[in-house]
């Protein structure tokens, strides 16, 4: 029995993508997943395809390729030589697909992407909200710190007269003096 399995397609990290097809007539399937745009490069092994762009398709994805990404791809390779391979990820969330894309971008450093730049707008909005929360917390801590510093700078309260130490008769009042005088 053979213990090695041969998967058709192309492998990036631990993910098995479909066999590359021409990008020209490619349509994203109805299920969600991740795609890679490839260019033929004999320097890459075991298959001669260099990744140029990782992206996602499926739920909450408006455009697969933004115009600036299309321009970058056109400068790296002729459009008719570009290929695409897919990694179907049915029932996955946008965050899961984005994590896979970021991992692959970090690992392969494709020519059209910098590491971690393909975060969806919802992810950027969530990060912005986290930063705003941290800013509010730090502002609150600074106000508490300033309030406690102001307390340290306030003049001390006036001292009360201290009682004398020892056994002393109670102080005489003016009423007591009048009674003794008679």
C-alpha cells in the first residue's frame, strides 16, 4: 500500500489549490474560497508557477481584483499568460479566508502584494474600533493620574490643635471661673 497521496493541483504551504487555468475566462465559483494568480516561471519548483497575488472570493467580497492590483499584475506579466488556481473553502468565514490569504502572502511574498495588505474593510473597521477603545482607556488612565497628581500638589489641611499628653485637669471655661468667684 502506498503511503504517499498525490493531489492534483498545486500546493502552497499546507493548502492544495486546483490545477492552474487561464485567468482570461475564469469565473469565481459560487462557494467561498481563496485564489492565487500565477505566472509561468521555470525557476519555481516542483511546478513552474510563481504566485503573484492571493485573494479571496465568496461572501462579502465585492470585487476580486481591485484596479490597482490589475495594474500591478499587468506590469509583472502579460495578461494572456496569467493563470489562476483555487482553494475552495465552503462554509468558511471572511476572517478565516483572510487569515489564509495573509499567511500565504507572508510565506510567499507575491509580487503584487505586501504582507497583510489584503484585509477586508470590515477587518480594518474592527481594528480601528479596537484602537479607539484603547485610546479611550489610556485617556481615562491619564485623567486619573493627573487627578492623583493634583491631590499631591494641594496644600495640606490646617492642623488641629493637639491635646496635651498626660493627666491634666480639664481646661476651665469662663462659666467655671464665674462660679468659683462667688
